[in-house]
C-alpha cells in the first residue's frame, strides 16, 4: 500500500484518538490532553502518553513511551495492541474502526450531536484552581505534614478544595471529596492544567478510591512549579517526591511533572544551565530519568541525577527524617549549589 495511504489512515485515526485509545489501549486512562498507559501493547502503567488533540506540539494520535524512547502514530498502536504483522491486516483493522461511529475528540458525543466543554480542558482546570482556597490551615496541609513535608513557605502552586468532584469512570455517579489541588503552569507562568489528590476526611492520607490522583488540562512539557527557575532547576515526578528534597534545599527552584511520562518531556527555561533530576527507583522512573538526561545534555544543559536511598525521596524523608535526607543529598550536589541552596542545619 502506498505510504500516502498509511499516513492518511494514521491522520484519520488521530481525529478519533480518544475513542481509539479507549478501544485499543483499554488499560490506560485519560489525563488532560493525553492518554496514559504502560506501552503500545496495552500493558497497565503510565510511561506511554498519546496526544488526544492536535496542538503546536504535534498532531493528535502521536505517542511517546518515556520508558523506552519509542514513538509513533495510531497505526503503530493498532499493530502492537493486536499483535498484527502484515500491513494489510493493520490497514483493514484501521478501516474497520473508522467505519464505526465514534465520539468527537474531547466531547464524549457523536459527530453532529450537541456537546459541552470537556471536563479535562485547561479552562476547566483554571476554574477549579479559581474555586480553591490557599493551602495553609486546611486538610491539604495536614496531609502533607503527615508525609513529613512541613515547610510550605513561598509556595503558591498548591491549593485546597473541600468538595472536589470525583467519579471512578464516566458511567459512575460523582461524589465530592476534599482534595489537594496543584496548579500546572508553563514556562511563562500561565496556568495550563491542574492536578488533584483526593484526601480522606481527616487529611490523614489519600482517599480510599481507585485513582486518588488525577491531572487535567494541557500537561505535556509543563508542571507544578515551586520557585522560578533561572540557571538551576530540580525536576521530579510527584508533588511529594519534589517537596521532600525541598525541605533541605528551600532555595532551589523545583518542578513536579505529575508522572514519569511528563517528567521526560518537561520544557527547559532558556536560561537553564544545570538540571537536577530527582530519581524514583522504578522502571518508569529510570526510563524518564534517562530520557530527560539525554534531552538536557543535547540542549547543552548539565544534568545531575539525585538518587534516594529507598524508593523515592518522600520515603527517605518519612522514615529517616530531614537531617538524614540532607546527609544523603549534599554529596550528590555540585559544591557551589550546596552552598547556594541548602538550608543551614539547625
């Protein structure tokens, strides 16, 4: 089959990217403008992300696996998820899928039917953050204290919503739960998304629901920022992973990318000269680390990996305390950064 036909099939599948992901990558889930899953063979996980709507970053349907560095289009997903080999079989399956009715991207309604603004849009994220309150004195602060994170000075990206809607899937009724809300912003400080951590009623931990963490909006390349980066930045996956080393490095700007897939793709400030990568000790975390180090090095940025003793830095902080965390991190820093950013021990 001519290459043009393959490109056109991939383009048309991209127009129905979310429906295709729900069909071929059923073990994943939508987060903002992306579908997250383990890999193109539909294994559970979050290291692969598929763009659901076209943007300046690329067309809908294109995907990247942060753990392996692989990337491709929707035809590759059809091939890998079904284990097909011959292109004729792949093309026939794509045409079969395209001949069925599917929801318009981001609306949940069929073409021609009235729809409403997508719940995961950047506009919805801005509304959520706008309806939230400052974190101090709330259950969200109680939750973070329970994770050993007691210093929230200078933080403007974290909020609290006492009744944030949650539902496990689109067919279930929604309920209201307290939630830690984190603002996702771009390099210019514009809010592009939001991350929600639903909490127990007393703030003692995450809510007892299937997926207590979810993100919405335009996430790829952006993140939850703690301080304004100039020449030095530390980057990690989750909020707690980043806030833990911040307990001993309060002056260092940091960013939480919300997942391993998004960590591998963060955008670098033009002034950045050194990037600290906060490692999580798992396969997805190591894949994100390697990809991010490769991207930074290619951009002429010095990349330094900071490794926890246990699974992640928050586990180190909770089980061993801030002084042990300081002793672990300090030797891994460039000397001038230890002097510049590390808090003086009491």
